[in-house]
């Protein structure tokens, strides 16, 4: 019992300290020690063995994907290709109404993330485009973060078959599947999460209107600026590297690492004249991998210590004893673990490490792949999630001002979609 209490306290502190701005690298180690003490594990063994093993395995397995994703995103950002895609989509969707603008932001971030740009990057690209439009139409600014995350943090992150986001790639080596696993299940989840998200955004916008709160009253800190560009590649030219990435990965079925590397090379060639300082772009892109991979590996390390405790073993046994289909218990388990770690990718890796072999023999691997991916995008978006903190910071919103849309769009909506995905998987598989 003490082990469970210690883990709960450690998790609560992890969320609280992350919200206060403490580095996950520091607090994950400190709280891993707390978990070890309350679980009767030797501290040195917990850190040198459990923590570092989880940390290094995750970093070793996914470093190249994180690196190439960071490089690709930086080339797309600095060349103006991502902005060109965003502006092209905005022209198509228009801004006839407040809801139309929110749909446009969702579409832009969705297109960019499905095209291989990291969800950590898209908010930087879209925010400067969105601010003047939201101001012009007097749309409450928290609606921006909800619209942006609906596109980047839900269906293109875990649901759509073929997405190159890391959450869809992690199950592949565990289950011997492909990025397009269980496509119908993913499409059903997508067909649920988009209408649900837009319904909530529209409802929330009406609440702001009833309170006579618009952009000015909710704009937060609007001092964040990005460097402007005078010259952008055309929309058609801008989408070529992303199309190439998707074709190589899903049609030709080349590894994600080679697909990303090929897309980077093509983007570098096509956008050469649009990059003011190519060396700086690639150097910065390479360094941008540090925070995401280190923070994610840190929470995986913390989760590895938790998974070695008696309390986690009790939790695991309780999960395995949940009556009903194994897909249901695995979905519950994954949500619990990603909630503990505050990381979809880190928590998913732990869930598959500790439970994957058991469930892989009980259910169809393709169904397990898609349900695992979708499940990783639920409770991961609690306040201590790195992408949530980054998105709110860039948007100039505090958690008090902007977390409510994140919770509804990135926690509630995906869990609702997960329910329909499981039902579909049970009917098909």
C-alpha cells in the first residue's frame, strides 16, 4: 500500500512541479528516488538500473526519428514552406464565420502534422497567422489553442492510418505492424473526434459571447514574435516533401528514418533559395531534438522505476483482471500510464514494454496497434505534458487561461473517440 501511496504522491508532485516550470530532467530523478524509497527499492539500483535503462532504451530506439523530425520541421519552418501551406489552406477555407476560422486552424495544423511536421513545431508556425485573424473577428484567444490542438494533437497524432507522428510508429517493432494498421478503426475515431471537438469549440465560443468576452479580454501575452519573411515557396512546391514522406513510408514502405531523411534532402534542395542561413537552420534543427528526446526519455525513466515497484505490479494485475475484452483493459492501462508520465510517446513505450507481449497473443496485432496509439492520446495531455506547456507558452496563455480547451480537445474528445474505436475493433477483429 505504501508503494501505491508513494507513486500517487510522486505523480501529483510531477504534475505540480512541471506546472511551476521545473525541469523534467531534474524532477523525474528526484521523484524516482521518492518512488524507490516508498517501495523499498535500493536507490542506486532504481536510478542506475531502472531509470537509466528506460531512459537509454527509449532514446536509443527513437533518437533518429526525433532528430529527423526536428530537422524536417525546422527546414519547413525556416524556408516558409509551412507558412505557405498554412496560408494556402486558409485561402481555401476562408474566414466567413468564427467557426470557419477555427476549422481553418484545425485543418492547417492537421495538414502540417500529417505531413510530418512535429506537433511541437506547428504552433510556432500557425500562431502568428492566427493572431490578426482572431483579433479582426474578435474570437476569444483560448479558442486558438483548442483549434490548433484539435488538428495536431488528436486525429493526426494517433488515429489516421499512415500518420508519421511518433505515437503511430512506436507500436510497429513491438507488434510487427505498419503505420497503416487497422485503418477503419482509425478513420472511425477520426470521424468522432473532429465533430466532437468542433461542437465543443463552437459551444465554448458562444459562452464567451454570452459573457461579452472577445479577443482583447482573452488575448493573454501577445508579445511573442516570429521572424517574418519576404519570400515564400509556392503552395505546390511546399507540399512536395510531405507528400514524398507519406508515399515513401506508407506506399513504398521504407522505414520512417529513411523516409524522413529523404524528405529532408528533397526539402533542402527545393527550398535552398528560401533558406537565409541553411547551416544555421540545420544546426538549430539538430539541437531542437534535445528537449523533446531528453524530456520524453526522462519521463520514461521515471515510469520505468514506477513499473519496477510492488504497487505497479498490483496495478498491472488489477488491469489484467478487468473483465471483458483485452482491448478494453489495454486501453485503460495505456491511459493510466501516459497519465502518470505526462507523455503519449513515453507512456506508450512503457505500456508496450510491460504489457505488450501479454496482449499481443490475445488480440489481433493490427487492432492492438491502433487502440494502443489512440489510447496514448488521452490522459497524456494532463497539465504536465510537454507539448501542452509549450503550446500554451507560445500562445501566451497560462494554464488558468488556456488549459480548459486543451482538456476538452485533447483528453475528453480522444477518450470519446477511443470508445467508438474499441467498438469498431471488436466488430471487425
